[in-house]
């Protein structure tokens, strides 16, 4: 009888621990439910998803679940960054600070008003291939 109680208690503790662990891990690796793209998820040098398609006027939110990443769509700061002609470059950092990164848990957002393909990079990790693409479509077309 004692061994049965012990077994039941062990199962109950394990189940509660598993539930608590799931709740504790739910926020790990994500900033919130409102992000469209994660920069450096699980500590990887990537954006997730790497490609995203949105409509003109949509706002894209990048979340930063890990440290030392940014968003750069400024051709003057990266040879890999590219955007449609006539559009304004954007970045998660201030002018002239391409190695400035976003704090873990923070977000950056940008509203896309011009259709086309936007290629952005994480400037500290562009050499490792940390790039992403946002395809902006005009729903009227």
C-alpha cells in the first residue's frame, strides 16, 4: 500500500512539474504572440520565418527572443540589404549604429507602404547568412 502511495505521489509531482515546466517554457524563445518574425529563435542565427508575404499597409513586427540581433534594410549599411526603388530604408537601430542590437524580449515594427521585395539582414550576423525577405503585395493588383 505504501509503495502505491509513493508511486501515485511521484506521478502527481511529475505531472505538476511538467505542467509548470510547460508554462515556464511557453514564454522562452518568444517575445509575445503579436510578433510576425522572430530574430534569433532558439539562439540560431536566423529569422523565423525567413520569408513573409504581406499586403501594402501591413505592419510587420519582429520579436527578439535572444540577444545580439537587429533588423537592417539599409543598403548603405549592408550590401545584402535591398528594397524597392524610391522607398525609405528602415532599421531597428539609430542612424550610423548598424551594430546596435535590440534587447532580448523587445520588438521592432515597420509598416510597408510600397509593394515589392524587401531583403533585410542582422548586421552583426550577415556574414553567417542571417537574412530575411518580406514580399509586399498590393491587394488591388
